[in-house]
C-alpha cells in the first residue's frame, strides 16, 4: 500500500497541473498581499490555541480566514475567466469550459 506524506501531497498538487498563467498578473500583488494577510491570521489562530483562548474567539478568526480565502478564490476565478477562457475558440474553448466547470465545482465544494 502506498502512502503519501504531507510534503508529497503538496508536491503532487503543485505539479499536477503544470500550467503557467499570466491571467492574474494584474492582480498578482493584490493576491500575494491577501495571502500574506491570511498567513498572519493563521499564525494568530495558532497563538490563540497555544494561549488557550476562548473557543468562540478562535472560531470567529477561522471564519475571517475562510472569508478571506473565498475572496481570493473568487478573484482568481474571475482572472481565469477573463484571461484563459474568454477568447478561446473551437476545441480549445470546449477544453477551457470543461476546466472552468471543474474548477468551479472544486471551489464551491470547498466553500460549502
């Protein structure tokens, strides 16, 4: 039986769809800034747990992280549509639409 470690899973996800994109180039700085903010929020939540903070306060911060990630995902999705889907033609359009539908399905599944 083959088991993957966390780092192997991260590596396989990173290389599973090895496409480069400039569709979010205009928003790259904004995306990185928002991701850095979320990273800080996550560290703050870890400190809250370490400090035995009240459960509801921690849940509130988790909700804020989830909301931030949803906004980041929606911005990426919008950039993908504008930069990768709009303008595609023929068989490429069909493939891009299939890819878009799969991405929307994964994203909406993750946000409940």
